[in-house]
């Protein structure tokens, strides 16, 4: 059984920021960073639906 990857907050922020910019599709982002497509999607959702203060 493979051990799960633990990504740093900096890595997660980098992936989310690129997903928000929409310069690449989520499929290309997930391939570039080696994360599952759903992980990239789920990380993006809270950032795009956050209320701005």
C-alpha cells in the first residue's frame, strides 16, 4: 500500500492560485503537480467561494 503524500501549505496555495488564474485546465494542473484532479478541484472551491471582507 502506498503512503499518502502530505503537501505543505505553500504547495497547496501555489496549486490553488494557479487554478484560480485559469491559465491551465484542472487536468493539466493535476498532471503538472502530481495531484489527483479531484484534489485540485476541492482545493479551489473554498478559495473561489470565500466571502471578501
